[in-house]
């Protein structure tokens, strides 16, 4: 099912995807776009007379420069940290960029619709750990790891498992190609549906983890956008919809259903929020949990790099190709795991040039009460933790031991609450963070 992509690129909606090597350039609406350099997942690109560094858009929104809206859909370095190259098979040069006109929606509202009905009050946080090309990891012990990349976007629907709620709908006018609902999981209730776009026969939409008892469509059926497909099933760990957008010149079958995946996070964000700019989200109080199992915290691990629209996250640089920190799970608990070198036994191995990690939360200026729960659920840990430069605690803890710091009162004057955790790089001990609680005092 390999797609014979030409150098002229391919379109989905109003976005054109181009493959470029470092040094290559294209013209889009008379604006020259040139790839200058790659640094892990960061890409140095000139757009007209301006030069920008932009991350691969696993969770990152597009930029608007000189009349061009641009995001980086993939690059060879992100491809190389995963084992499944078929997932990245649309990439055949150094970088793939998605470009469009800023004055047009990437997906026109008269043609496309968000694939989950809002009738039951569905809300999307855009905070799940399952996003396009995200590096999936779960540290079981000191040496044993399970690592893969996520295919498409996983949307939490935990409260709708196996019941007729939050109906899944066709993203655009399309045709049902096939429905697979036999022996996909031990429950026998999981289903997968493939739709073929009516506007472009080489575009396919894969809906995974539907409940086979609620499927409302049949093979060969013509659908209009917004027409009901069914509800999700899920399992004992997480109820969710997995949506994948594919580009293929032949019909994908079930066994290679993730090959030729399109990075569509910017379009998906636009479909839900009706814009693609980073709205500045801020807080005056909060409780942030780290690394918890998906069925506890709606698959929000809080291990990802800071994004403005989220208002919180780890401050990570180009050294961290996974764009996230490690985590561990044990029973119903979890924690972020920090050490000098992350993901040591994988293609995402990254060494922090500093001996600390910063977690940042956008807040209103003022005085805040802050405390945190530290320690690692599996390994011995050492951590020193500061809130806004004020030391809260230094703990050396046994394996599985966790402690709350004392509450500290700190002043925030730059609209950013900063939590810094130092790691013991000399003895190669891990540091752990399970929870942060903060509240504005005045």
C-alpha cells in the first residue's frame, strides 16, 4: 500500500505536505521555504526573509510567517527513534512540512467535522499521552522497557466504555471500506472501521476501538459528514477512540492499517478549538498528577514538554528528542522519573546537559502555596526540589518510598510557577515526582 508520492507533495484539505532534504527549497504562494538544519526534533527553516526553529508537530501548533502557515509533520530523527518505519513511510527525505494559507481553515467547516459528537457534553483536553508519533514508554524496572510509537491520536472516552454515549461520527463524506470486529481483543467487543474519503480517494480514516454491538454502518455504505458510526468499547485500562488519517494509493488492510500515517494534530486541534493559535492558558490553583495509569487519570501522564495552549509542562530543549520525560507505573500509582540520561535503552536516549529539570505552570501573578510528592515507586531515589528558587526539600529515599515536601509560600511575578528538581548525576540515581499541589494565597 505504499503511496507513490511525488516531489510536488500531496494535499489533505487545504494543507499541502512536502518532503525536503536539508538544503532543499520550495515556493508556496510566491514565498520561498527552505530547510536549513536539523537538530533532533527541531528544524531550522527559512520562510521568506525570516528564519525559525520549529519542533516536529507531535503536539505543537503551526506558525504563521510571511503569509504562510507551516508545521513540521515529521523528520528522519523522530522516525529513527521508533521501530515501525511503516508508520513514517510518507517521509522519504529529511523533513516533511505541512503548509497552508493562514486566512483559510486547514479543514473547511462545511466539509469536515470533529469525529466525536458534542450532544452528550463531550470535552477534549488535548492532554492525552497518545498523540501523533508520540514516544510511548513504561519503565518496568531498571533495565526492562517497553517502547513504541503511538499511531494517530487517542481521545479519552473512559466514561463511555461499552455504552451508547459520545457517539463517533464520520469526519467527512466518505464510504465504509471495511469493518473488522472478529477477535481483536479478548472481550470480542472491539471493532475497527475504515472509511475512504469521497473528496480524495487516496485519503482514509481509521477508527479503532469501537464497540461492535453499537456499530451503525455496514461495508460499502455511503456516509455524510457527522453521520453516526458507533460508540467506543475500550478495556479494563482505558476507553478511547484511536483515529488515524492515512494516505495510500491502495486500500489499507487490517494488518498494515497504520502504514502511511499523516500527522494531523494541527488540523485536529483546529477542528475542536476552531483556531490554531496558542491561547495562553493559566491557573490560580491546581493538582497535577504524574505518570498515573491511563485508567486513573484519563491517560494524562503530564510527562510532555511545555505547550502554551496546555499552560503546563516540562521545559525541555532540543537535546530531548522524545520531547517528554520518563515515567513509571505501579498498581494505581505513577510518577515522572528523572535522571541524567532518559530512555537509556531505546532509540530516544537523551542526556540532559543540566543536573536539573524544570516543570512550568502558567499562573496569575501573586503569592502561592506549593507542595509536592516526590520519590520513585520502583527504584531508590534522590531529589532536591525548589519552588520559585525556594528550597522545599532534599530527600534520599528507598525504593518505593515517597514523601510530601513541606508547604512553601512563594511569589510569582512573571506569570510562571517554576518547580525545579535536581538529580544525582554522579551516583546515577533517579528522582521522582508524583504530584504537585498549588493554590494562590493572595
